[in-house]
C-alpha cells in the first residue's frame, strides 16, 4: 500500500513536485491518474537515471510538505481507498510503459505552464506543444532541440525574408529547418487552428500533405513569436525556385542558379504601372528581371510521372480543402528544380533529399535528370481587415487575377492553377539506375517542352 516506492526497475522515474493548485499542473501525455482521487495530476514522470517508479496524488492525511532549495518534496504514506482499485491502475501503468517504450513526455496544456527549451542559446517558451510535438513524432521526422543549438542557429543571424510581410527568418546552417517570426495575424491563426492543423498533417490520409511541417512554436522573452518549420528544399541550392499562388503574383525566386532580387511594385508607383502596361521602359533592370520572372512563373508547367502527378494532385486537393474550410488564404506552392546530367552509363544521378519523405520527384528529360521539390508555405493568413483593404487597392490597380481575395475564391483559384500546372508524362522506357530514390519510378525519356 505504500505509494512512495512501488516497484524498482519498472522504469526510470522520479518524484514529481506537487503543484500549488490543480490549474497550474502540467499534464503528462498518456500518464494514468489516481483512481477515485479527483485529481487531474499525472502519477509519474519518467526521467533517465532514476531507478524507482515513484507516484503522486492529491493531498492526504499524514502527508507533509517541505521546501528544499526551491524544490518541493512530498513525503509520507498514502492510503488508497480500496485495494481493488490498485489492480486496474497497475495494469494501466504497465500498458502505458509498454506503449511508450518506458518513457513519458511532458506536453504543455492549456491549463498548465508551458515548458521552456533552449533554442539558439536562448531559453524560450513553447506554445501549443501538445500539438506540434505530434508533428515532430511523424514517421521519417528526426527533429529535436539539438538541431537548433548555437552551432546551427542564432537569433542574431535573423534577416528580412524578402516577402511583403516584412518578418525575419533564418535557415539553420544545415539547411534542414527554417526559423521564422510569426506576426500578429499568424499568431491568431496558430491559436485557432493548431489542433486542426496537427490532426490534418498527422492523419493517415494527410501524411502526404504538402503543408509545411510546424515543429515548434515559441515565444521569446521580448514577447516576439517564432515557429520552426521544415525546409522543403534540399541542402544544395536548387537551380530554379518558383513561388506559385495561381495568380499574377506568381514569381521566380531563383533562376539558373542565381537569386533574383524581389523588386515589388506598390500601388502608388504610378510610373511603373504605366510603364509595364505599355512599352516597359524606364524601369530598373532588377525590376525588369523580376517582372520577366513573374511572367515565366505564371506560364510554367511541370511534367511528372503518373504516380507522382497523382500523389501531388491528391495532396494539393486535400490541403486546399483544409485551408478553405479554415478560411485561410494567400498561401503559395514553393517549387524547386535541381538538374544533373545522367551518368556515362545512363544512370540517374543521386539527388539530395528534400523536406518530404517522398521527395524529390525525379524525371529524366533527354540526357538530363530533374529533381522536383515542392510544398505549401505561408498558409496562416486569415481574411483580416487589412487584407480586405488590400483587396480593394489591388482590385483597382493590380493586374488580374489578384492574390488578395477571400479564402473561398482564393482556394478555387489556387487549385485550378495547380491542376493546370502539373502534367502526367506519357509512359516511356525507364532510365533509372539500380539505385532507387524516394519518389523515383519508371523514367521516361525524350520528353521536352516542360520545365
């Protein structure tokens, strides 16, 4: 009947300090509760290096509390109201330990304090981690706080992202993760949709989802908010990079191995509006290159193997339906292309992996192999008052179709453009070498005319 030491060797566990109230207690995912106690606190925490399983429960007779070096310890004996209740509880513990491999994980709940971790050498507060920890737990995902240590990331390296939103961001040095500042509008969306987003990307039908994977969402001491996402692109720089919305805001970010300056046109630049609508003179060279890239992006189509094409179309359709239902808009399909010549023996070269386990999608075009990396980004924007004002301005001044439209027509416009943009290649003779890669099936030869 003693509860302070129940069974040595069951798992590496330790006493959990009692909370000052029920409302401030953290929650352990999968941890059982005291039967009949009325307490919502977990029974155990599993920590490495501690040889005993120690339990906790609500306040009881004969229990004393003392404070030692800022840590509360509870001593004494507990009396279970019924020995019969201990049997199903012990079975629950056994099943939980077997299911978790002898470990439990702390997750923040809405009722408890959020856990702190260290990112870039700075202690930060995790937000909604009971959801985003599930994203980190997806198959083929190997992401932890060690990927965000000072050797990989520093807040001092954050730079402007180049987009119209103006937030700062930075890739980790290994190129696997992106740390991005979260603006007020996106914070609202994360608070509203974190649970639904997690359910979408972790559901069986959503595991092919192209929505960027949000691994961490956190707050710094200055109250600025950030999220950590996967990078859809490989560590090696791609040759061409497209940002595709399905409207006149489509653009080329990188062309022939070089980045293009993002020289945006604003509604008040009347001389640019007139110039682009007529002869195109009197424009800076950087703007001309950017404008030409927008036209190229708008017209670009991509050829994929039939099974690749079907997988991409299915994923985009599911994701767009989800975003439409959540009334989100202004998202983009980011698409990178990396080209390499075939080997002397005609084998397909090895391409670096991307941010999705099924990518890259590899297609042979003549004597060249092309790898495609793609995903949906920037999908947290709601239909706010600011966007409604921007809609009026763009409707009056910008070429059509515009990107700033309400979520339902945005989804329809985006989906229609992507269905047109991807083509299934005709079946042809395989060109693949012996080494198979994710997303690589029978390779056709001799197809041309598609990016």
